[in-house]
């Protein structure tokens, strides 16, 4: 009738053990022992609209998830806004924490006092984005890193989102999160339904550290599905910053050979192996091997890499199409664009219309043909432009505003098919670095390339922001060459190692060009990481000094059984005339003794927590140090 209104009334409810999947969408999961679900059935009798509010409470973590299922049992209507949750709270002098950024500067933390009016985060770029993040936290009163109450909210979705906070007239706070209503309008005929993605709601009474632990636990145990969920992630070397597009079989094998000698476990061949792609202007969509570069073919390369004892990984950017490609010649209408308008290109490319099944199927076929050619054990799934000027010839005018969400459903479908067809492959998502680091992607791909910025000092903030929500195992972090390619900074190899070891570790440089001394250092870094890998990837993360407000940055990973800890410290700028400082650690047992593996010294847990580790003399800028602690039984 042209009106915009809905009024829902309680009809009934049910409560049961376990958690249902959300059709076509990524979502947290848990068996009958792990969680309990409440379904609240409501109805708008005027519209004939049936709405189910789905709540799941987990038993091993302080988490409730919420999503909404909408079914139309009345006349045709348009759904113009469907958030996944909305909640009213008393104002408790809240501070809102959000994450913002840009390409190469992802997930910078922003704290704002909640004041009267609207605040929030949003993206209408067709992805969770570099710029904003589908995450908000409300910290009550004087809550900080280690104490106080924090409520975290995170959207398990990779497309457009909005997160809203409003302090209203009676000093109450309304928070909500869901699909962004801009460019969204879903036609519901009688009998049609719509499922919103879910929001994860986390409670912590031990500050931001506690919130992080809840998110990490939940995502490691109830979101990541891959076989790699609990498996140690291989130490990889990626050729992107080593060669960019200029490589061939011989060059890759020379890198692989050196990498194998130093203990690295996997070679990843990045962009440029397909079509006639020698720069970023062509060939996306033509996923067949360029045999001029890969002389001998893909299988030969994979076999040779395997013979050296390394796994092999490969890069794809499956959602894209270059206007200069065979695919575009054959199917110009497969690119998302508005008829009659010259499409804007991003990195010389357009987005494939993943709202169409035939497009998704064709890309899937091409990928399978490549992946079936050899023993490929890792895929980096990249995505390097945003969604703009959304138009699809496959849908009538009244459904054009469904395309952005239908695109996400198409993306999730292909990821579902690929990950189930290739369960042994470790998938890593990427979007110009960390432009689509989100819970939706994490469901299919257990790790993400955190940022295209590989500078160790820049990474301190990027990784701290990212690790607030995402498990360290999910954060791809690599040592790259100096001067750094993004900021041209010189940092010691040791510092680059300490910082990259905060996540899933690897290298992103031409190892054949390193000096013998540097190669020796790489060898010991690799050895060290193998020793601390389980603690870093699967332990609990504690922030000791934040990169956002201090010249010194420190963090610590504590194994689940509390027997092993890795403490990492970076001092950005040297200071004159100061005495060497101490670094207090957290969460040890006061009564127990701990050995510092590097020096053999033994300290009480209380000494390490209340007096601290001696940092010792550090000379020059950008210095780092790490300690491995072993609890003495
Ligand atoms: C993106 C990724 C990089 C690299 C390039 C290749 O920018 O983030 O790591 O794969 O694409 O073109």
C-alpha cells in the first residue's frame, strides 16, 4: 500500500539444545552440548508477516548470537530495513570502540564517549571494507584492557553493514547492527522469506582482553570450519613483494629451494600466473596458466616445489573481470554495471555479477580445473575492488536493490562448494590486504592476509586492532624486505620477525637476494616460530602495552594449559638517557616458577607479573625483543 510500518506481536516460542544453520549464510555453530537456542515467533497480523527472532547462548563462552527470519504470509511487500539485532541498555557512561582505516592502514582503534544522538559505523562498498569494520564495543565506565565490563558486537557478514548507537532522551542507549538499508530493498511475495545474517554479542567483565578471549574462543571453536581449524598453519613464502608480476618457473623454484633450506614450509605463487597478465590491467577471469611464464606447466611447478619438501599455494581473484580478458569478450554482461553508463574501474577491473548462478558456476568450473592439476594445498582468494554502480541484467527493476546481497549469497555459495570439494586446501582470504577481514569470510577461510602494509612498525597497530576480534591464527603476517615497499622504512630483521610472529607467520621477499648472515637469521626465526607456533596460534592473547598510545608495544601469548608463554616487545623510537625498563606480564601463576628459555634464568610468576622482565639495553630505533617462558612443574 506504500506505507512503511510493522508491528510484531508474540505468538509462541521454543527452546532447544544446539543451533540451526542459517540458509546460505555463514554463521557460528555448536552442538547440543555447546549451546541452546531460543526461537521467538512473532506476527504482524495486518501484513501477515511472520518473524522469528533467533537467539543462541553458548555455554563455553559468554556469547549470544542473534538473527532474524522473516516470512511473508500476506500480500506482496518490500523489506527496506532488516537489522539483525537491536537492544536497549541503560547508559553506563559508555565509551564506544570502533575500527577505522584505509588501504594499508586497516583497523585503527577509535574510542569515543557515547553522547546524545547517533554514532556508529557503516559500509556501502559491497564489502566489510578497509575503511570501517562491522564491529562495535561498548565499554562501561572506567573499563580498560584488563578490567571492567565490555559488550562487543560483531556482524558475521562480508557485505554492506550498519552499526548504530543512539543515546536517547531518557538516557538509554539503543544499539543495533545489520545489513545496511542503503541500496537494499527485498521483494517478498506471499510465501517468500528472508534470513538476516547473524550478529555475535560478547560480554566481558575483564575488559578488552576478556572480550578478545571470548571472540577468539568462539571463532576458533564455533565459526572456523576448515580442517585447518586446529592445525598448525604452515610457514609460507609468498612471491608478491619478491617479484610482483615478473616471475617464471625458474625464479619461483630458486626461491623455493632457498626457502626449503631455511625450513620454510610452503611456497605461494601470487598474482600473474594466468592469461597474459604482466601488470594489473588484464586477464582477470581467464584462469588458465600462462605457459610462457610457467614453462613446463602448473603441475610441473607444483611437483618440483613438492620435491623440495614444500607445499604449494596459488593466488586467485575469482570475483573479478578485466575488460581486457577473453571472459569479457565472451560475456560483457557478466560484469556488474548500469546499462548506458560507462562503468568506473577500480584497479582497471570490474566486478563479476555473482548474483547470477551461471557466473558463479563458470568461475567455479575454471577454478576446479586449475586446482585439479596438481597437489595444491593453499589458495589465496583475493578481491581488489569495491562494488559500485550496481546493476545486473539478470534481475527486473524492482529487484535491482537485491543485487548487493544476492552477490554475497553467490559468493558464499561458491565458497561453500569449493571448501567442501577441496577440504584439504588451506584457504586464505584477502582484499587488497585486510579489506574483507570479517566473520563471514572466516567461516569459509580460516585465515586472512591482514594488510598490504608489511612494515613492522605500521603492523603493530594493524595487528593490535585486528587481534581484538580475530584469532591470531587467522592473521597472516609476513616478514618483508627493507626499505619497506609501503612506507620505505628500514627496520631490523629481528624486529620484522618478532612482529610477524604475532600471527600466522611467513615471508614476502626475495630470499635469494639476502646475505648469508640474513639467511642464517631467517633460519633461526623459522626454528623459533616452529617452537612457539602452537602457543601463538592457539593460546590466549594478552596486550601488555598498546601500539595506540605508547612508544613501547608489547603483547603476550599464553598456551591454554598455562605452561608456555611468548612475550614480545617492540620499542618504536630510541630515547636518550633512560634506564633499561621492565615489562610486566599477565595471567601467570603467582606461585609457580618460570624459566626464560633464552637465558635459562628462573623467576617466580609473581616476579614476572609485578616486577617484570628486564628489557635490557636496546640501541637505535625500531628495536624488538621476545622471550619464551616455560612453567616449571
Ligand atoms: C592484493 C593483495 C596482495 C597481492 C596483490 C596481487 O593487493 O593484497 O597481497 O596479492 O593483490 O595483485
